[in-house]
């Protein structure tokens, strides 16, 4: 049985290695996705002990939830799987606007339940903050849905520290999702200390910095998808980042592991990070990520990794 860890103060218990599914049906994010490959990816993850699946309405839009829902339903094991999804994007004509109003969040949850073919969502996040809705009102709407049994835990994503504090004024926020990796460490200033203090589970996205921290890139790489616009994968910054990643290779080799496993294991040593959700496009990548669970870092190694990447 794979090790299960509790997410903060929730009643959700998950394998510390989850699966981000934006490449499952996320046709608006990646060109030329094959849906049957995406479903096979989710199927293989579940069959190998991954029970935390992270999706969102805007992946597709809607299609990732539908495909994930189909696979979860066919397993016949819904109660063993922890489904997380997110809502806040609203289409107004051809324009996408962010809406945190209680009425829209309620509709978002109802629509996600249909696409996922389930009668409850384990973790529902407000995907992005809007400019107008008081955050405690938005979270209050989710608390009602939690009381009704439609969701089991309340999450917010991409909130600033002040928005998170406002959202959590009644103590209802269970999980926070935000960008955090060895190249982007600003969450260490206020967000990680706050989540640790309030038993809010912090789920980092882009844990491998769009693949850079997996140690598989070289200076000649050319990107033709959403990575082509990411500063850390361009020019001088890219070259410096590759150099730092190389410094992890010795630790990885001593563990008979890959660089990615060492990086993911390092996150799991942080206060309030209970689970990581590396994305994957192929089933073998999911199985590879699971090797992270075999990596035990010493205090010395944890500090060495910390110092290689400095505090940004």
C-alpha cells in the first residue's frame, strides 16, 4: 500500500505524488493532444497508486474534467480517488472573465459535478481571484456547498497573501495552490509561513518549472508550446538555470534517482507541502514521478539544494 498523507486539516488522504491533468484534454494549452493517450495516462496513474487528480474547468475548456471523470467512473472506485478541480473562468461571448461571485461559484461546482460524472468533488478551488467579490463571501459560498456534501474541502488558487487572509477570515480555507518551485520561491516570504500556521495544505504548481527541473533539457532546446513564452527557458537565464540543475545531478546519482525525483522530494520536506502534482503527457512519466517516494534526503542535502538555488 502506497504511503498516504493527510492534506492539512482536511479529511483527504492522498499519495504525496499526485497528477496534474492539464495535458489530458487541455487542447487550449497544448497542441495535438491525443485524448485516448490522456485517458490511458490517468488510468495508469490510478492503477499504480496515484489517487490525487488535479484538473480544472479551463483545461479544455471542460474537456479535461470530462476525460478524467470517464476514467474515474470506469474504475468503479470513486471513494478511493481524491478529485480536485477549479472554477472561476466565465465565457462572455468570446471573452473570458474571472468571476468569484457566490452564484457563479455554485454554478461552477454544479457544472463540474456533471462533467466529472460524480455527486461530490473532494477539493474545489477558486482558480483565480476576481477584482470585486469579497473573498470571504466567495469562500462562504463554497462552505455552503461543503455543508451540503457537494464538496469536501475548500481551496483557493493564485491568491495574494492579503486575498488569502481575507478568504480565510472564518478559517474555512483548507488548501492553497500557487506557483512554487526552486526557481520561483517568493511563496517562502509570506504564503508558506501563513499556510503552515493555519494548517492549510500548500499545493505547488509548476513544481518542475515546465520540465526544466527534471534535468532533461539542454541549451539547444527550442519550445513551440506555452513554454516558448516562459522567461526561465530563454537566453542567459535559461543557461544559468541549466547550470544549477546540473549541480543536483550528484545528489541524484547517489540516490540512484533522477534530478526530478530529488527536486520533488525536496518540496515534500517543506512545511505545509503535503502533496505535489507534477503534470505528465505520457503514462511512463507518471510512473517515473512515483520513484520520488523512494528518495530520502538528509538535512545536509536539503540545505545544499536550498543554497544552490538561493532565495528568490
